[in-house]
C-alpha cells in the first residue's frame, strides 16, 4: 500500500475497480453504500487469510482505519471516494460518479420535432392518410363527420410501484452513460376515456400490451354501440 493509513492494499483497490466496472457494464452500477459493503467484504477476506496464516509471514495486517470499517456498518467517508477515484485514474482506470439512466429514456430521445412533424404532415403522415381514405377534405382540411373527431385522455397505470425521487449516484466508467436494470415489473396498462364531436362517450378503455391478438380479445361491439359502416 502507498500509505500506512490507506484503506485497502493496492491489489485490493485494483480488484475493487474491476468489480465496479463489471457491475456497471452489466447495467447494475454500484452506489457508495454498495461499494462500502464490497470494501468491507474484501477486508474480511484479508482478515480470514491472515488468520489462516496465523498472522505470520505473508499476511498483511489491517490498519486502524480498516479495522474500524470492518467492525461498523457505516459507509466509507466522502474523503475515501475523493481520493480513490484519482488513484484509479492515475493508473489508467477511468471510473467516475454520475447518475444512472433508466432504459426507457432511450426511447424519449427519438421523439424530436422533425419526427412529430413527419408523423402528422409527412408524405405518409396522418393527414395524407385521412385524405386518401376520404375522411378529410383535401382543400379545407376539415373532417365533416363529427364521429370522426375524437378527443381522448389517457393515463398510465403501472402494475408495480415505480421508483420515486432522485436516483443515488453510482460508480461508472468515466465519460460513459450507465444504465441500471430495474428489478420491478415495468409492465403497465393505459386507462383512457374518449369522446367524439357528436357528444358520444366511448366509456373507459384499458389498453394492454399484446404482441399477438388472441381470439378472446376480438369481440363484436354490443348492439346499440356507436360503430362505423366502413
């Protein structure tokens, strides 16, 4: 070790860095608390090794700082992390701290203004589809049938309670975004209410994600319900 008061030997610090990077690459970045637990585990392993050697030749005694950490449940100090990250970087190991991103955020980055404009007014957009289907007047861009003008409001309902509040900082590769797998169920249903311009209320609708439509999901509308002839 570089100093008598240093927590972890140099070899243990390199081992800890490899573990942190492996967890980050596996989308399971570690917080300071989790790193503190792993350090305590490494120190306990060294103590057991020293004991097997009867604290004789080849053993590396735990210093005061290391003994204090092993015998407590308190996380490592802020000073420890301030010193160990530069220690790693000086040896070519690029680890820094940052906030992890959830996997779902990648999809939101694709919803740019250009994408939205093309969706509505592009060559194959919604407006062109309505005109080609004879629903919208190509000159006035007006939909004459009030049943074709609907207003809906939806809200997601997760099947599991999502994480709330600010995410804790985790150790990661410097300069690289890190994503974290969530252990909870990400499935959710969409609850929606819809009206059309004629005043018809379509009632509550539940949207459930399905890859394939099964026979029990395809049913005819009850008699008297609002339907379209075409």
